[in-house]
C-alpha cells in the first residue's frame, strides 16, 4: 500500500511539475523524512521530492533532476497542502493515507 501511495504521489507531482518537501510527503504516507526515499532510484521522476531549505532533492546529480524542476517557485511543504493538491490534481483518495 505504501509503495502504491508513493507512486501515486510521485505521478501527480511529476504530471503537474510540482515539488513537495520530504516532510510533506513523509507525513502523507506515514514515514519519516529520512527514510522516505530509501530504496528508490535517484532519477527525474523522484526528483520532485525536495529539501525544504533549498528546494532540491538531496544527493542528486544535475542529470538526475527533472528539467522543469524549478519551473514553479512554490514548494508544497505540509501534509494538508499536499492532500489538497492530490485531491484536486489527481483524484487520489487521501482518506487511505496515514495522518501525521
């Protein structure tokens, strides 16, 4: 279930070219920000999940970043904001997502 939620969130962020912080995504799926991306590749699709301080994903090389990563200045930085985004942009049912 967790992998499916992560994949849905990543797909929604990717399709809208929208960044979200590790903290916001971790709160949505019930993980810690530190372990959120463990075992996931560092590639363009995963680069939408970013550090709140600099708006970039941690440990990525330039070629691993999506070309439109900084197209929008706004970065989603809370579970509530991410839930609203997912509901309006992808139809993801957030009732099954774990609360922070």
